């Protein structure tokens, strides 16, 4: 099913128009010119100035206002959205470069802009630098409020960007941390779809393609990982996610944890719980995708996370075991729709068991 290798890049028409492939960044100028964009607000994450420079070059003669923002893989603050939105005045379009946090920030800002004729979704072009591919094709955003753990959730077609450019050639990953966290993103999103009561056949097909690629790590290239992440993201967008990502988002909001580290710490305990509670359903989905038994996949996931240094405990990340019930209530309050689609999690007690198992993992 993979389209990689067929051409230098591919154009995929979805709710979001996606350009995928090495060198796709060079197309952003012509793409925005075709929309008669004249002034751009360029939002980029810390340490990604080198990519921002390439974006400016590709935009040619367009007037560009730049702003560098935090990029900590956390939900963006609602106050940051307000601050950046003020800079949007006088600009036609938002272009964003960074991980998932920057993608969410840019989409929330663009959704406040005046609709542009002929532009579906918000006036934004997103260039995710792994991890965070899933945030570039989503219609949902979660923002941190002023109080600890407070979350503002939004869902709207206006939160879809006009364009997403997935260019693996932009990733500078000499230490391997970006690819490791991207693999965690793919594993979580694809497995949640395979364990979701809301998954249709197309979603299962996409999730199977993504998981098949992710299980090849560490022999997975950045280009292959980008394709797999897109498949997993599209499947997850259709299904709404599951309990693993829901708990990770709650932990990120409550403790200001890197979302991908939290998700990786939860993944094995969550998958063990799903296998126990919904073995037949998950087993059929894995078999249909040609991925082996539940135990084989669990063992491979554990091995991948361990080799990547992501198989840690929540305690090591600073989550106190005495606050497990706080996390459960937070997730149940803000993430219940995602949790209830998860075949392996039926109630708050199930969430508590997963968290306690993750807290004790060494």
C-alpha cells in the first residue's frame, strides 16, 4: 500500500491536502501563491530556525512575519494562542514548523482568522517536524488553561489546515530521539484504532499499514515513518483515539510532561489490558493485517520501546502514585468519548489499573 518510492513526493486529497515526500517543502511557495497569499505569519518551534529560513526562501517575495515559540510536546497554552493571534493581524495565512504543540497552536490561531474564499478549513499550512504528524491532519485541539490541568477542547472543520507538508528531509535527528518518539506516536495511534469499537474497515486497513511499518523499527527510515505516521493519524482521526492517548494527554496537562514520553510509558500496560479484555477482537484485527498474535505484537512493541529508551515508568517521569485517581478523574472528564471507544477499557477502574501498572514499570 505504501506510495513511497513512486515519485519524489505524493499529493493526497483528504479533509486536509497533504504533500508527502523529500523536497515537498519547495512547493509551499507555489501553493500559497495559487491562493493569492501576500503576507504570512511564520510560527516555528525553538531550534528550528534553519527550517524557518528555508520556508522563507521558498515563499519568495511574500512578506513574512516570524515568531519563535516553545516546542515542548505539551498542549499549547490558551494564552499563547491569544498572543500569537494578535500577530496574525494584517497577515493572510499561518505557516507553522514544529512538533505537535506548534501544529496545535497554529491551527487554533488560524481558526480565528477570517475565512478565505476557496480555502477549506483554516488558512494554515503546517510543516510538522516529527513527532506530531497526527496534529497536522486533525480537526481537534486541546489547550492548557490557566489552572493546573485545566483543558480547553475544541473540534471544528475550521481546525483543519488548508495544507500539510510532510517532508522527511527536514528532520535533523542525529540522536534518534525524533524518530523514537515518532515510532511511539505510530504505535499508539495504530494500536488504538485496532482496539477501537469505532473503527471501520478503511481505518483498520490504514492502522494495519502503519503498525506493520512501525514494528520494523529500528530499521525504519524517517521517510517510511512519515508515511506510517500519516496512515495512523488518518485512521485515528476517523476513530477518535483511545484510552492510552487520552491518559497521556491528561498526564501532559497535569504534569507538563512530554506527551510522547507519557504515551510510551503507558503503551505496554494499556496493550496488556486490552489483550486481557478484548483478545478476540484485537487478535482478529492483527491477523487480518498479517501482524501475528497479540503476544507477538506485545513483545515486539516492548522491544522497540526498550531499545529506544522509552520503556520507562510514570514514576520516573515525576507522576506520584498517590495522584493516580486525580489523573483518572481528569481523563474521564476531558477524554471520555475517546475512552469509551476503547474495547479494553470499560470504566474508571480500568484506567486506574493501567496507570498503576505504568507507575510500577521499571
